[in-house]
């Protein structure tokens, strides 16, 4: 047996009743990472939330904070970002468009940037 899927309900016109936001920071390290036995660290800020018909998930990683000159990551871009915004079609239309296991329909996209300066490093 499976639990029923609950669709997002916008029939009352309140598109902000499901709003939320969150953020977390993680400091991570790799020690003697194979195959080159490289040691490096990075700080990650992960976040997400919803406001009305829009929601967003994303994170920003900053690499090699300790600036270890012996790391094989020296000279590589020190930042990576991912942003994944979505727009709820259910919220936009005010209708429940759920079906089967699908709770809500979205128009979605994904943006990624690896810190490369494409003007000087094509």
C-alpha cells in the first residue's frame, strides 16, 4: 500500500501559504584523496525556498580555503555555483494539475557557473 499524494492546493487564491526558506553552511575536506592523494577543502552554502509561484534551490562552493600550495587544485577556479529556479504552473493557473505521483507542475531551468573567466580563459 502507498500513501496518497497530496497536491499543492491554490483553490483559495492564497499563493503564499506554502512559502518557506532555508539555508545551511557546510565545511568539507578531503584528505589524501585518490588517485593523486590530494588534500583540499571547501565551504558550501546551500539554500532554497519558495515565495508564491516561484521556488529556488541552489548552492555556492568556494574551494581550497586553506590555500594549500601542494594541492592539485591550485590554479583551478575557486568557486562553483548552481541555481535551479522553478515556476509553479499550478500556482500560476490556480488549478490542481496533479496526476498520478506528480504533485505539481513546474517550468524549470538550471544555471551553473564554474568560476571560469571566459574572457581570459576561453
